[in-house]
């Protein structure tokens, strides 16, 4: 639970959302300059992409901890508490340290805004500067750094990473990143740095051509994960999947990945290709034993997260069409023939029509709910869109919807899926599990 003394401090930080999204590196560089450039000297793996970048980042962090390294992990957004965004060795930043750092960064942010031509520091710029300072103070051996949006002008793009990672590219945030895959690839490919390898996931030819061009321009070696890593699924259930991994450098497995869904195997291939590159570059002990221990200890809530078994209640943060494709495939694979009740909340800037399409033949009942976010699509609009697919739809609150859906699933031998947004996933998890999802991370070897 958040320290009450931190509540107002965090409220001031959240109010920076009002400054919107501002692309450009001048402001983040100015604030980091006043802080003594805490980002310099950090050993970084920089991760961008449309889908999967959070899961890949979590996989990398888990394995690197298993190797005995002191790791930093920076991800966004958080599910329940801001502290989740900033973790060292799997543990969230403590309230007291967070409050002190917010005060420290706030002084620098005010100074930046007061300079001629300066502007207010956005929420994400502020959070990123704070994270760099914390990781530097903690003396992490390696930082897994997830971009916020895009890459080229993202606030995280002030580092020179050991390896850049681009998980995949599809249409998203077109108002900011551009109208087509080439434009979006150009933005995400902006994290590619001179002479540093870049690991990539599968992507459309249009995006791949642009990433290849950027890598060539930067003399950065391109490592397509699907050409260097092979993964075979041996078995699967709601708790995860048993897999065997072969790469150009090593043979891993069989091991049990505690994440369900075929799409996680694609993420796994990207993570393994990255680890192989890291082992080659830095001479780290990333043996099959270390990788197996790390991946089997992985804790990554909100991604095909099974909250209950009778009836089955799944929480998943899918929020765009590609995420919906993967989630619908997982539901069909793991719950064949069961009617699905969807508890659905989504942001107004998402393509809800395309998001709903993969669920058309699966869902029998739907509850439209609001998000605790200013971008929430009103439940009435969600209900209208879902109703066009022939589903029986009810507008409701999140708590009441889950209660009603549970009753419906019990009566109809069905299952429930809460999805549409990470904001909704966080609210559902907090209702069921409490406020701290990362209180007891699986430790690596000492």
C-alpha cells in the first residue's frame, strides 16, 4: 500500500500528464544535465516495439538476475502503483526513496521550465529522469530500459545501449508516430545506435525494409530473432507452457515458461537472441542452467494472468488489434469450446472495431466498463460497438461486471476475460489481489 505521505507528492507528478506528450530530447537532456547525467555509465539493453516489449524486458531481467547480476528494470505503464515502473533486482522502488527523488527531480524540472525557451517537463520525461537517478544510485550492473512511445524522440533515447531490441512494429499512435508502417518503423528504429547490434522480432516487409536501412546507416548488425532462435512447444496449460529452445549459440530447455499464449514464444525468441548477443559481447555466464532458472522464475502480472480457476478468470492487458489477435488465439487454444464472457474497457484512441474482431466467434456475453483514465471510451460507446457483433452487452462498473460475469460463467460452464487496457488489468488485479503485485520477486543466486 502506498505511504499516505507519498500520495500528494505522486498527485503532483500525475498532474504533469496535463502537459501532454512532447517528443524531443532537448528537455530530457536539459534536466539530466542539471542532475549530473545519471544515465551515463549505465550498461543498457534498450527495448522498443509495438507489442511484447514489456514481456521481453521482463524475460531479460529475470535471466540476468538469475546470472547473479544486479539489474534495473524500467517499464511503463504501471498496473497499480507507480513504483512498479522502477525495479532493482525485481523489487519496486520504496516509497521513501521515490518521494525523495520526486522532490530532487522537481527542483531540476522547475529550473528547466524557467529557462529562456524552456518548457514544463512532461510526466514521462520526469519519470525517466527519476529512474536514471535511482539506477545510478543503486549501482546496477545492467539496465533493461523499455521505451514509452516510439523511440527516436522518446525520453529514454539518451543512452548508448549495449544492444537495441525492436520487438515488432504495427500501426499505433499514428498521430504521433506517423500514418504508415514505414514512418512508425523510422521512429522505433531511432533507438539503433552506431556499431551496436539490434535484435528484431518478425515484422511486415514495409517496416523491416526501413529497419534494415537504419541499421545499415548506423553500421549496426541486424539480428532477426526468428532466424537465429527456434522454439518448439511441448505442452501447454493455463499455467504456462513447456518449451524447447535451440539457438545458434546454445541449446536451452526443456523449460517451463510461466506465461501462456503462442505470442509469448515469439517474445521468448527475441529475448534469447538478445541474451546470446549479450553473452558474446560481455562474456557473461548465460548458460542453459542460468536461462532456465531465470525464465522459470518469471513473474509478469497482467499478461494472460489467471486469477481464478472455477470459473476461469483471465486478466490480460491487450489494448490494440495485434494484442487482441494474440489473446483470442490463446483463448481458443487453452479454452476450446468454452463460451467467453468479456469484461471490456478501452481507451478512446484505440481502434475498438479492429480490437473486437478476433473475439467475434468466441464471446457470448460482454460487460462494458469505464477505465480510471481520462482517455477512457465511455461504456455506452463500448457497448454500442460490442453489440454490433450480436453479443448481449451490459454497461457496468468493473467490480460489478466481474461479479456478474463470474456468476454467468458458473452457470454456463464458461470463462471470463478482463481486457482492453492495462489500466483495466491493473484495476481488476487490485480488486482481487491487493495493491502490490511485485512484493516478493523470485530472487536470483547470491
